[in-house]
């Protein structure tokens, strides 16, 4: 049996893809909400200076007293920076625009890629009783995304079912290899999830076939369909599960959470 503390540390998943608009934030919010709906305690860390996950979960920019930036700088612990959302079991560490200068601000800090790891793996985090920390990354492979990759146990990679989708992955894989070699040897890819999938569209099917052919088991069986409910939900500060529980988007993200938890159970058993 593992020691008490290691059991209570949350699993850290970073949602990454250096391309913008591929569904990272939508996945972070709705996968987070789906895990929360299954009774898991989830803390979502918004690591994108644009703050879409924060806004989408109803955090007003003016009221963000503690932010991801405070976490990075060690000015706040996870328990201080994380606040409840309208969704039960889902907490948020909001981002602020000052994150956008992190690259420059942290340039002279020798531990600059380990800042998030240090706070998310601090002993105090175990007492939070969280099951997951989900990190919503910015659309770049910058110092912020590196912090997420150094901190994470595994990556969830949304892949938009579009032309050239796979090309961006090679850069991400190179970075993954570097992070493994230098800072986080245990880092894995939890899974690649196809987003904005349109079953009637040949291109979607072709991208899916390519992805499954190239990446095999790494690709989640669950695909996320293009569903307007997913794009509407954030303006109501809700996940799609509350906004329209019967929508194809809600069903897909619940299935994705189920698949993720099943994968974990299998990994533990192996
Ligand atoms: P990223 O965080 O990678 O930049 P987002 O999650 O913000 O991407 O998604 C980009 C845009 O596409 C947003 O307007 C979002 O609402 C929309 N979107 C994301 N996933 C879907 C989907 N499955 N169906 C319809 N719209 C989606
Ligand atoms: Mg985003």
C-alpha cells in the first residue's frame, strides 16, 4: 500500500497543444466538470494569460485576488489561490494578464521551469484532498507551458480534426522528450483527444484515421463532436454539463472522463 501522503496528492494533468483554438480550454473546463460530476475533486489552474477558462467559469477579472501568477511566484499556495466555482467539486485558480510577462519576469530565475511543480507538489497540497489538478495551457511552448509539463504527471492533447493537425504534434513531442530528459522523466501522454469532430465530414474521418494510424492507443476512443452548446456554455459561466446535459458535447466529455478514469485504473493494475 502506498504511503498516506502519496495517495492524497492529486494527479496533475496538463492540457497542451501549442496551436490556438484547438479546444484546450473547452477540454479543461468540460473534462474538469465531468470528473467533478463523478465525485472527483478537481482544481483547474488557468495558465493562459488570456484567461478564457477563468472567464468561462465565471471569475470576473476584477475579483481575482490570487492568481496563477501568485502560484508561480510562490506568493500563494494552491489552497489560497484556488476558489470554488458554481460547479460542485470544481475549483479554479484564475489567470491574470500579468502572466503574459512571465517569460521576461522569470528570465533570471534559475528554477523558472520548476515553479509550478514546486507549488503543485508541495506537501500542503496533499491536505486539500484533491483528486486532479488540470492545467489549461496557453497556445505556445513558452515558459508557462514548460512549467506545466515539468509539473504534470501526464498530458492531455486536444487535436482539432482539421488539416495539418498532426504536424503540430511533432514539435510537442520534441518538447516532451526534452522535458523528460531534463526535468520530468515520468511525464507521459495520457491521451490525444480529437476535438470539433464532424462525422459527416471526410476530412474529420481522415484526420481520425491518420491519428489512430500514427499514434495508436494514445488516441482516446472518445471523440468530441463539433457542438454549438460547447461554445455557448462559457458565456453562462457554466460547463456544458449544466448548460445542456443532453447535448452531444456534454455526453462526449462525460465519456472522455470515464475513459480517462478507466485508463488510470488499468495503469494502476498493471
Ligand atoms: P484553445 O483553448 O485551444 O485555444 P478553445 O477551447 O478556446 O481552444 O476553443 C476555440 C473555440 O472553439 C472556442 O470559441 C470554443 O468555444 C470553440 N470550440 C471548442 N471546442 C468545440 C467543439 N467541440 N464544438 C464547437 N465549438 C468548439
Ligand atoms: Mg485556451
